[in-house]
């Protein structure tokens, strides 16, 4: 854990293969009592010329995982709305 600032932010080391990158997750209040979660994954420059390809491969993985998080967080939340939208940075 590189930074832990509840309830709004955490930063941790995230391994891509055996290369350490940084993952930052921010939580902010949204409308209607919802929480907006922003995920920023950085450190791709370490991969040199392969950085773009590595980032794109990893983004495809996040695209599969994020909807699972949305589903898990919405269980039991009566009337909750989730569009499953994903913005990558």
C-alpha cells in the first residue's frame, strides 16, 4: 500500500507480470447517494516501446472485472442504479 486515505483514496503497487505499476482508486460522492469510483493505472512507461500494447491488454482485463465489482456492490441495494460504465485513464 503506497497511500491509504479513507474514505476517498488508495494507491497500491500493482504487478503486471513481474513489473510494478501503480494503481490509484478514488471514491467520490455521486448523485442520489451513489459512489463514483475512478481507477487510474499508471507506470506504463516502464515497458518502453511495448507500453501501449501492455496497457491495452491490461485494459481489456479491467473491462471484464469492473462489471463484476458493480454487481457485487449493488447486491441488496434496493433501487440502486448502475450503468456499468468504465472510463480508463
